[in-house]
């Protein structure tokens, strides 16, 4: 009887050890799952790990200090999407609200829910990178073979230039990675991003991407642009146009402006303008803004 009792006790100890191990693993899994949530919450509040900050609006005043913001995009294994920024970089003033666009395309035959994670480098810039609008705030559903262009609106807090630890930052990279969501919770529909671009968005894009060289009413590097819609190219009196533009013999219709913004040197070889805007929605928004300001005062020459 004694050997049997010892054997039973040994087996019971084994069962108890196994049950304890299972319980420990369960506790660890719970802790880990909540740790991810708590860590993300901690990062979103503090900017740790290069996590950007979410804000309702831009409350800062732009200052005369420029920074280059680069964009990086990635797709995790198991998500059959294409995902890319429609501009590789922008140069903006600190405190200046800036819209940019990313494109996502579902390559599969079924709707898929994804969610983007994000961070900035260098990590010390995280607390100063403020996002007003971003697709990364929610789970997102993309229909089969659908393609959408998604806006991100951000600004870099001018306070970054005030501190010794961050005053030397001249470039920031905003990086996204889209992951497949296997257990979605009321995801948003990406189809909402297919709405028409607005002149208000165009004004913000003009300020961030065009205003270094152009203004509505004054000559900068380029000629003034108020009243440009419908005017003859190369017609601002006294402006030193290249021969290619001065003799182009075309009027700036919305269609011609779209061609121009998509590739000035491709449209008219020999022109000086080096910048192009690859994103069709961004071009439409800027042209909408130019149409709006052109209608406010009579044309004067382009």
C-alpha cells in the first residue's frame, strides 16, 4: 500500500505542478496582452519610442525654422495590400499644419481589416510631432481590389527648437506599418477617403509645398498666382521666364495645371520649375484653391 501511496502522491504533485504552470502561463498572457495596451497608452501620452502625439488642431504659431519630414511605409506579412506614401518628403516650417497623402490598395478578392502602427525617428522628436488627422487612429476596412488615398495632417511643435536635446533635429522620418486585424472591433470603412479634395485642403497644401516659391499676390522665386486660372502662361510683366514657358502659347486651365504640377519639365522641357506633385488628389486640391483665389479678384497675368 505504501509504494502505491507514494506513487499517487508523486502523480498528484505532477498534476499540481502542471496546473500551476498552466495558470502561470495564463496570467503571463493576460499581463502581456495588457502590457501592449498599457505600453501603447504610455507612448501616446509621453512620446516614448518615437510615438507621435494626437491633437485636435494646430494651436501653435509657425516660426521661421524649417525641417524636412520623410515618409516610410511597410506592410506586415499576411496582409495582401500595397501601401505607399504619395510624397517621399516635405519641407515645412515648425508649427505649420501640413497635409500629406498615403495610398493603400487591397490586392485580394475579399475585404480585409488592417490597422497601422507608427513612430518617428529620431525618437526624441516623438513628443513634438503632432497629428491632427490620421488613418492610424482606427481599424480600417478596405474592399476587394479597392484603392484609396488617405490624408495625414500634422505639424511639428516649435517647442522642439527651444530645447538643447532636440534643437539639432533637422530631419524627421514618419514610419507606418499596416498589420492585418484578425478580430476587428467595429472598423471604419476606407471608402470614406474617396471624397473630392477641397480648396481648404488645397490651401494647406499650397502653404506647405508651394509657398516657398509662390504667393497669391507677390513675386517670390516664381510669379504671383492669384488669377492664374484662364490666363496665358508666361505673361506676368517683368518676370524672367525661361524661353520654354514664355513661348509656350497655352492658357492655364485646370487640366493644363494638372499636367504642369504632375511634371513641369516633362510637360515643357527647358522650364526652371524643379518640383512636381505626384499625388492626383493633392494636385486637384491645390488647383481648387487656385480656382478659389482666382475668382476673388480680376486676373492680372501669370
